[in-house]
């Protein structure tokens, strides 16, 4: 878990410096998955998907997350 925390910190800094780094956004989502923070992972994956809609890796990860945690999509609808 410690490595996921470090990754989260470094990737957050990288995105602060360049918010357009889709790969960093994807890896940040994976770090959140490792930390079992599924809501944050979902948010980052959705951001990565918006920035790169044709990226299959992002789509697959998003589908896996929603299959395991379908409540995330419902929660997003409530926030809109």
C-alpha cells in the first residue's frame, strides 16, 4: 500500500504541472485502485476517458471497475 501512496503523490504532482498527461491520469486511477479508493479511481478514469476517448486500456479498466462497483455510476448521477 505504501507504494500506491507514493505513486499517488508523485502522479498528483505531475498532473499539477501538466494536467494533460493522460497516462499519468490513468496511472493515478490505478494507484487509487491499489489503495481501494474506488470513487477517486472512477473519477480519474472518467477524466482520462474524456481526454482520450479512443484509449482501450482506459475503457477496459473503467468497465472492470464498474462491474465490481456498479454503485459508482449511480453515485455520479446523484452528484450531477
